[in-house]
């Protein structure tokens, strides 16, 4: 009877114990899955941390570059304002030179007119002198024939003749001087024509200067707007950078939590493995025992082991591990990185626009430098002509 009871108990325990074997194998597989998940999570966090480190270094460099770029833009604006001031001063000087040259031209015209009038006066003086000399000679002849009565007229006629002859030398000198004056005035007129050409060129340069000034004034608002955009972008990136740093600081704690979970899983797996081997040994002994008293003792040991296993292993442990892994996945999304990359792309676009503005400014500045060089050359040529005119005018004064 006891033998039949033992067989019945063994037969009833065979299926649950085999199911226990299967459950434990599933548990081992679950443990390996958890270990793989933890390993994957650790690799993911390490990769994210690596990205955060790279982004932090990139942001630091970008901040430094943005600060330098902001300073260069401010210097550029100052240079623009200085350039506009210099252009305005050049315009004023050019206009003043144009006015002075016009006054010189008017003076030369007046000198030329007076020189022509002087030549006409000299011709009239020569005609009058010749008439007086002829009249004096005729009066002297008439007085000579009159004898003593005409002696007084003869003296007067002789004095008139001497007066005309003595005045002829300076009178003849005046046409020579007059011709020289006219010749110098004509030479001055040619110089004045050259000056007029320079005046025309100066007006053209002034027009180009005005166009360049307008272009520079149009560039300034665009550059200032881009500076503001860069400043706003840098401010936004600073906030994102601080957020990334906070996330990066959390990584060490999260990785420690993963290691704790991994250690907990490993300890749990070792503990369950020990329990399994203990129960498996009891199972083998139970199936092989022949003595009824020993069978009852082993059977009671199996009941105690199974009861302790049920108490030791709680389904909530596995749930806790899975929740920790899913929590890690939620906490470490790549949204901050993507947001930072988006803002970096925005800054790149702004920087590209600023580069185009700077390129336009450089082209305009190059054109301005060329025009300034031409203006300097013209001013030098005009200065040489004015010095020559001054020498000729001083020579005329000494005649």
C-alpha cells in the first residue's frame, strides 16, 4: 500500500517538477535578456554621453568663435562708420576744390580780357604818339620859317618831339610786356583747360563716392540684423548647452543605477541557480529513494524548498527590472541633441548670410579703395598744376 502511495506521489510530482524545470529555464533566458538589455542600455548611455561630451566641446568652441565673430562684426561696423565719415569729408573737399577751381577759371578769363584791352590801349597810345610826333615836326618847321616870331613855337615843338621820343621807349616796352602777359595768360588758359578736365573727373569721382556711401549705408542695417540674429542664436544655444550639461551630469547616476540593476539581476540569477540545483538534487533523490521513511523525509524537504523558493522569488522583481530599463529609455531620448543640432543649423544659416553680407561689403570696400586711389592721384595732379599756376602768376606780378 505504501509502495503504491509513493508511486502516486511521484507521478503527481513529476509534471510540476518538470514544469518547474521549464520555468527555471525560462527564468534563465529572461535573466539573459535582462542582461543583454542592460548591456545595450549601458552602451546606449555611453554613446549618448560621448555625444554630449562632443557637443559640449563643440559648443564651447562655437561660443568662443561667436564671441570673436561678434567682436569682428563690431569692428567692421566701426570701420564702416569711419569710412562713411571719410567719404563725406572727401566729398566736401572735392566740392570745395571745384569751387576754388571755378573761381580761378573766372580770374583767368578776366586776366585774358584785361590783357586784350591793354593791347588795344597800347595800340591807341602808339597811334597818338605818332600823331603828336608828326604834328610837332610840322610845327617846328613852321616856326623855323616864321623867324624870330616863331622861335617860341619852335622851342615848344622841339620839346614835344623830345617828349614823344623819350616816351617811345617805355611805350614800345609796354607791347612787349603785354604780349608776354597775353602769352602767359594763354598758357594759363591751357593749364586751366587741364584743370577743368580734372574738375570733371572729380565730379565723376564724387558721384561714385555718393553711390558707395549709399551702398555702405544699405549694408549696415543688414549686418546689424544678422548680428542680432547671431546674438539670439548664441543665447538659445547657451540655454541648450546648459540643458545638455545637466543631462550629462545625470548620466553618471543613471549608469550607476544600471550597474546596480545588473548586479541585482546577476545576484538573483545566482541565487535562483543555487535553489534550482538544490531542488533538482532533492527531485533526483526523491525519484530514486526506496525506503518509505526516507521518502517522506525527502518529500518534506522538497515541500520546504519549494515554499522557500516561492517566498524568495517574487514576480515583482522582474517587473521592477523591466521598469528600470524602460525608464532609462524614456529619460535618455535624443531630443535635446536634435534640438541643439537644429539650432546649430540655424546658426550656420545666419553665419552664411553674414558671410555673404561681408563679401558684399568687401567688394564695395575694394571699389571704394580703387576710387580713393584715383581721387588721390587726381588731387596730386591738381596740386602740381596749381603750383605751376602760382609760379606763373608770380612771374606775371614781377613784370
